[in-house]
C-alpha cells in the first residue's frame, strides 16, 4: 500500500521503518523539518534498536521518504496513519491539539481527492476520541462522510521502547476498529503476516484497551515494588518471593480474577489484605497501592448499591448470597453487605441461593448466619420463583450457572441488575443493567 504516516516521533518512526521493510511505500509527514531531513538522509529521528539501519535501507530502496507537505503526502497515498503525540495537560487530561491539527490538515487535503481514503489513528487517545474529535474534524475539513467517502479507524500500538521492532513483528495481539469494510480490509492486510490474535472491535473498546494495558503494567511494577519493600523491611528476600509468585501461571500470571464483576469477599482476601496493610504500617512503610485495595472494593459495593437504588423498586429479589458460586460461605460476602444496605433503605427483599439453604446448613456457616445475620436468614426462600415474583428488580449476586436460565426467562416487566455478567455478554439496556459493562 501507499501509506502516509503523520508524526515521526517514536511510534511513527518505528512504524515507518517496519512498514517500508514489509514492502509498503511510506511517506513520513512531520511539521519538524529536522526530523524530515533526517529521514530523507536515511537516518532515524529516534534512538531505537535496528530502526536506523531499517530506515537507511528503505530510503536507499526508495520505499521511504519524508515531507512537511501534508497535502502532497495525501495525494500520493491511500491510507494515513496518525502517530502524533498526545502529551499530558497540567490537569492530567490529554492534550489532543496535535491530533486535531493533523485531522484538519488531512481533511483539507481530502477535499481534492476523489479516490476512497482511510485515516487510522495510532496515537494513544481516551475512549470516545474517534467519535467526538477525529471523525467530526475529518468530515468538517473534507466535506466528506466517514464510512462512505472516507474511512476512519483506530489501531493501537503495543510497542516497548528498546524492543519496539521485535514487538512490531511479534505483537501480543492486534486490535483495531474501522468505520467500513474497506478500511477494515486495509488493516487486516497490514497485519496479515503476524501470528497473533486479531480482534476487530468498536472504536471505544480499542481505545480503552491501550489504557487497560498500560495501567496494568504500571500496577504490576508498583505491586512488585510494594511487596518487595514490605519484604525487605521484614527481613525477607522480596525477589525470591516474587520469583515464586510468578511461577504460578494458573492464578497469579493468568486471566483469573481479571474479569469485571462484583467486589471480592470471603474468608481469605479481605482478611489477608488488611493484615498486610497493617504489617506495612507497623514497619513505617507507605504502600499506597496495597492500602487502596480495600477502599476500592468498598467503592465497588457502593456503585452496585447506587445502581439498585436507581431502579426505584422497593421490592428486590436477590439471586445468590454467598461471595461466589459453589460455596455456602457468607463471611464478608459483598452480596450480604449490599442486602444489609438495601434493608437499611427500607427495601423488601427475598433471597434465593442453592448453597445457602437453612435446612442444609451445618457447622460454622449455620452458626455464622444465625449469630451474625439472623435478619437476613429470615429473607431466604427455597423457591426461586418466589424471589422472581417478589422482585420488581432482580439482583444477580453470584455466578451460579442456574441464574442464567432464571434471568433468561424473566418477562420484560422485571429489571435486572447483574453484578457478575451471568447473561453471557449481553450488553446493558433498558431492562438489563450490568455493573461494569
């Protein structure tokens, strides 16, 4: 393809080098004449392993050039990839000035171009940017309609500095969004040779994935550092602790616990997080990430409460009371906490849980519910239909697979607040409301 890359900084220069090596004809565009001159001299404007040699080879072969003339670049290409910077504003928000300016330049150049042209953003932008800024700016400047006359897409990069070329050719995943089939086909063609999952999704999901990735990487660094700091203060080798931690690829380094849902509970996680937080304080250590875990969990319960209250239904049916499916353990169950708060607000509640059956409870769990939750014990019923018939709002509290069937046969008069996504990826709508989706 003939590709114009706008922005010859880190991402743009690496993308230009790699795409030209793949046989595409690439025109780099930048307002900085110094960067343009370096490219045209066969030199890299950034320090990155292998990029300098790749640029020199591509320029010598005539597959890579650079210019400050946006209109000329658009005239001689069929796809534009925007790689300009999105620096932080003083308040922490993104400064999208460069993105808007480039979209205006591209749009103006497209007024005189009759052939279909696709504009793809690779710069890191927050969810909603394509719809609220990029597409309106392109349409206003070009006088054309995205999806008909021109295409728009989002194609986030997952490149690490110092290993960017390797990452380009060995992506962990390829994610993109497109306004139309032609733009989608272009992006599929660009990535056809890569052995990685290829996911075409919405603009907003593609935009958010990049932030999920980078925030998770930051969380991992901060977590390891805080565990290491507590370990050292307790005369423990933090490196050895994390080496063992990372050998668990079933739970620790895996997708387990990384699905949006309800708050955590049970007999282990809350207790142990509190104990480690206390230990850090006793060692005079400030561990902001670990300290924030329990307050974050509390805020999630509050969000669930607000969602149920917003239904304006006094009669509430609850499916699942234990902190997760397959157990009768009610200790620190976030569903119990939610029910407590709803009772305090005057709601009338009925609860069904296969595993929390008063006639079958024994031992510590039976003692716990009668000693600590006798008022909730009175709300438990043995017939799920009694819960369904009682509640104008039905709350799904844990992921018992039986509840999917129950929710599936509810009539439209029932409103569902699903805290665990029991309804098989159904999006939120007027009658069905998910907590994190």
